[in-house]
C-alpha cells in the first residue's frame, strides 16, 4: 500500500500566531519564554495535523523563527564577522540580528542579504561565506524538536537542506565548492546525531537538481552522497522540487540514497523515467498535490497515472505534495467569508493532507475510479504571443528622455520613494472598521484623504523631488488590485509567509479578468492636487499581479497575464488623462515567474515582457514610465529587463552592498535608461547615517552617469514606522544634496 508524507508544513500558524509573537517580542511586549511557547504550540499543531491525516511520517525541522536557510547557517556556524561585535545576549537574539540587523539585545548591525527562494515569493537569508570559512556543528534546535515530536508519539522524518544546495545558495567566495570538504564533515556528524536520535528517515532537500547545473556541481553529487550514505545510520530521502530533473535524472537515481522525491506537478515529464530508473531497494516519492496553489487536486488523474505503479511498488511508492506546503495557506476551515461554492473548489495545506489520504485509499486494489475533473480551457500561449507583437511606444528612449526632462525640470540625482508609506495601527483599524461596515464609505474615504494629505506634507518638508501618494488605500500591492478587478476570489485568511514575520494574502484568479472601474485614479489625482511637484501614479504590473496571485490551472498563465495587462492599460490611460505624468508600474516578480530551466526562458519572456509593454503602449512621449524590482538574481534576466524599456528602473541593492549594480552598469551593457539603485535597506529598522548614504552615492556615480542616477530607498516603506521613515529619508535627501552640490 502506498504511503503518505509531506516535505514541510506552514510555520506561521493558522491565524498568523508566529507573526504576532515575533513582532511582540521585537517590540518588548512579550519575553522570550512567551515567544518560545508560541513556536512550540505551532509545531505541535502541525505535527498533530499530519498524524490525524494518517501520514506515515511526521516532518520535523521545517519550523524556523525567520528562515530555514538561516537555521542552517547557524547550525553550521556560518556567522559573518560583523555579527561578532556587540553580539546578542542569547542565541535567539543573535539569530534575529542576522535576519533583520536588530534584536532585543545586541548592537544594531547590517542585516544579512535576502533574496528569492528559487522561483517563489519566499525570501531566504543568503549565507555569507569567507575564503577560509570554518564550519562547526550545533544541531541542538533540530534535535530538541525531534525529541519533542517523539514524546508526542510521532514517527519523525527530519528535513535538512542538502550540502550542495546550501553552498549554491551562498555568496562571498569565487568557488563555493572549495568549501565542500569542511562542510561535508559537519553533515556527516549531523547524520550520526540524527540516527542516534532514532530518526529512521532523513529528508535531504537538493532543489538545485532542477537547475541547469555546471559540470563540476553535477559531478560533486556522487562523492557527497557516497560520503553521506556511509555516515548515516538513517535512511536518506533525497528531495527535489520546483522543476523537472531532465538530464540530472540518471545522476539522481544512481546516487546511493534510499529514496527519491520528484515534483510531478512541475516536472511531470520525469514521472515515467523515474519509475524506470528506480532501483529495487529504493522508494519513490511522487509529489502530486500542488504545494504552491490552492485549487483542489484532480485526484482522478493521479489515480489513473499511479494505479499500475502502486500495485507493483506497494509501500515503495510514497505520495506527497510537490514541495513544502510553506507556500500554501494553512487551513481552509478558518475562512468564514468565502461562499460554499468557492470553498468547495479549494484546498489549503490542511486540506491537502486530506487529499493525500483520499488518493492513498483510491490507489488500493479494487477501488472504483474517482470522478474526473472538467476539461481544461483551449486557449494557448501561442495565441497570446501573437497578440503582443509590436505593442510598445513608438519613440526610442533617447527621444522620450529629452521630452520628459523638458517637462519635469528635475535636478540631478532626483530623489523619490518606491511608493508606500507606513501602514499605521490607526489606518489598519479604520480599514477593518470599513470592511466590517462599522463606518461609512464616506468616512473611510475622508480618512484616506487625510492620510494622503499628511504623506504629501511630510514629503514636501523632507524635500523629495518626486512624490508618491503613499498607498493608504491599499492593504497589499497585489490584493488591492485583485479586489478591484473582476475574475478574482478574495480570502480572509489565505496568508503565506514571504519572509520573517512578513505574510502576504494572494488573491485567487478564478475566471477571466477585466476592469469594471478605475482603480487608483481618484487617489493619485487628489494627491497631485496637493502639490506642484510631480506625484507618481502607482500600479502593480501584470506579471507581478499574476505571479503573486494563486493562478488558474485550467489555462496558461500567459492568458491571465494579458487579461491583467489590458485592464492596466486602461488604468494607465485614465491616469494620464487625469494629469499624472509619471507612472510607476512595479514588476518585482518578473524574475520570480521565470522557469528554472534555461530552455524555457524565451517562451516566458516573450509573453511576460510583452504584457508589461502592453500596459503602457499608448502613453505620450512626455509621460515617464517607472518600474521597480525586488531582491533577485538579475544577471539571468538582464536582456528581459532592458526589453521592458521603462524610462526609469528602481532596484533593491542595499543589502547586497550594491553588488547588483555590476549587471546594471557599464558602457558595454547594463541598463541603458535611467536607474535608481536602493541606497538603504528598508527591511531593517536601522536608520542609515548621512555619511554612509553619501559614500554609497559616490560609489554609484563611479559606475552610473550622473544624468541617469535616481536616489531612493530599496523598496516600499509600509512595514516601517514614521519615526524611522522620516529620519531615514531626511538623511537620504541631505546626503543627496551634499553630493549634488559637488556635481554642479
């Protein structure tokens, strides 16, 4: 009989209990014991959910106070030197210092770099290696969780990130493989400790096997897993996900491991070759439940696809979610506002456990076929690419920029922000009152106008050159637009973790998308009426709305993306007609939607770039189009970023010590239009000093012409408070004025 398990479970709690406890601890409202108690309760509930659903193994080690990669950095002693000075009083505070630059104890310090976890909207803390990096093992947290789970009667399966993936994720050395021997010794010790803790199985995640790996990295797997298999007293389950294995499949199935997990949702082409390559002493775990979406699974399809192999393999066939359920909301039962019709089509993490149980039963001999899902839509990506041909402004940037400079008369190094300002407790309370019908729409809109008025006033006092209205009306940069567009389902508790305590609530694309009314015009128009300085119109781009929503599974993503682009094009035209001449169309998720395999890139960019260009294809020459992108590996997508042809691009770069600029600068390449690299990190509560910002600007001017350089923070400011924002922006403006005066 097939067995069931999962690769990981959400750690935020069914009602975001972890977020609230984290933030309360950072503020000093609760002590560390109270925080630890919340974490213990969430872990216990997660383990119980798996056991109640009949899973053969309970996954342990998937919990993190901030990030699972950071867990491993501390476990292996990868702590950069700057964190040694003014260290925190305890291990957990030191952990938070690495994550966010500040904790209840210890001196403030520059936080660790953060970037996207493969092609997801989850952010991980990047390991920082040195050439002579020492590794030491301290797995106390993992061993303690195993002991706790076992004491509650669970058959545990610890999960760890594999050594090669961990090294791949880091930075700071020219060749991370040089560090492998020292790190591998720690992994050997870890596996011995896990076996001593009575872990029968250990899940080792190596998602880089779904990438186009250099030969030396591929070659390293044989040595690594020969070493680990020899050291381990537990059985090893090698887990891959997010992509097809393709040329790496023979390599994977030749490794001396006891089981292999494949992502059959993203890599369905691997399924039959995997069955054929499976050795007689191995188990195969097949990820059939989509761990990254909220729609119910077509269990009839998988019953048919796996029935024969289930009979042959018996308990050597394991069924699972495609990847960790970290990327899915926790429990559909917490949704009280959704209609029964909508709920009947959805499955959150808790319900995905039930789906595994149902599929397990359906694979038993003699069970009747399950009811089939409806046929999928016939629309294709090819149709979309054809519609997007030649959809761009007729003028070249060299023509547009002269007209825009003539219109706006901005100084050198114009200062601006990315869009959002602090979402205060009062603002959140007013929004909640409006949603609960406790105040009228008029009262709500009056409050929003007061917030916008205050945001404009503060920006003018600070001396910013290009203003924003602050986005007081928006709960989230994607959810807000989903609420204005037809074709979306909106949840009350569909939260997933983005990073640390930051959670997002993606809307669900459930049908064809259209714009019944203008979405942002009244707020931008009102803000512009308050100032003679230009105020940017703020939109989220079509690719980001798509990638930060839960998409339909019955049509290609490109179809939904073009529908969103058409709606945004109408919004752009209305903003321009209302006198808004600078419009920012944010695409922080452009890189995120990129398939992990190089061979699949062109098809994606053909429609993704085309949809962005479509949104602003009809604006006037003098209208300046901005875009913004978040933490990402831009090297792989620079051609696509250039193809967007936005007049100004702003990027997050402060946490990487401006290293991202290498790809955006230079005479023979880089970004040809204007650019605003973020000069301070908004995800840390630390306020940057003026001298520090002045030095960063001078660094930027060494690689970016002064006529093309904008000055701005890394990202939006909604998660910060006004005291931090005011001080940081004042220092940014004053540093800019100092540097600017030396250029005139």
